[in-house]
């Protein structure tokens, strides 16, 4: 019975990570990119950049909590000698580390936007870090899908 409860909590956590990532990438990001590509209205672009960073940061916090819950569940399984897998724990740990890396990059993006203002928007530094965040997001999404699709014991 406990195993079913732990698995249910884990599935909800994975649904938050995968579902939120897909919604952010497919729904929120395209809307914000349209505004960010406008060069004629710098104040709107700067505000949109801030909204984009804050929206992703909120999702990252929720995904971090969901991943932390999954890590705790794995430790409970190990401690109680319930069915567990080290590859599962490893993938969850990698997702956790990637989310921490995203927090660091997001903080840098936000700091640069506050310090440089309009000059930061579409700058090479800002674009480079946005591409890094996009790559990290894709890796996290793929790993979360792997955790969702593959059976617990391999």
C-alpha cells in the first residue's frame, strides 16, 4: 500500500515537471518571443524580458520542489527497503542539479537586465544565457519523460 502511495506522489511530481515544461515551452515562450523580437518599443521589450525570466523562474521553483519530493521518495524507498532503483535516483539527482544551474543562470539574466536595462535585451551575453537555459530545459524535460515512461525497475 505504501509503495502505491509513493508511486502516486512521484507520478504527480513528474506530471508537474513534464506538463509545466511543455506548457512553458509551447504556450508561454512563443507569446513572449513575439514581443521580444520587436525592436521599435524598447520599454515593452524590456518588460517582456523581465516577465519571461520571472515566469520561467516560477516554473523552475515548482519543478525544483517536485524534484526534491521525488528525491525524498527515493530515499524513503531505500530506507524502508521498498523497491527502488539507483538509475532512478541518479536521474532525479541530475534533474535537481540542472534546475540549480538554471537558477544560477536566471539570476544572472535578471541581474544583467536590472543593471544594463535596454542594453541587456537581445545582447550577445543575454542571448547566450537564454540558449543555455533552453538547452537545460530540454534536457530536464527529456529526463523527466524518461522517468515517466520507463518502468521503475530495469
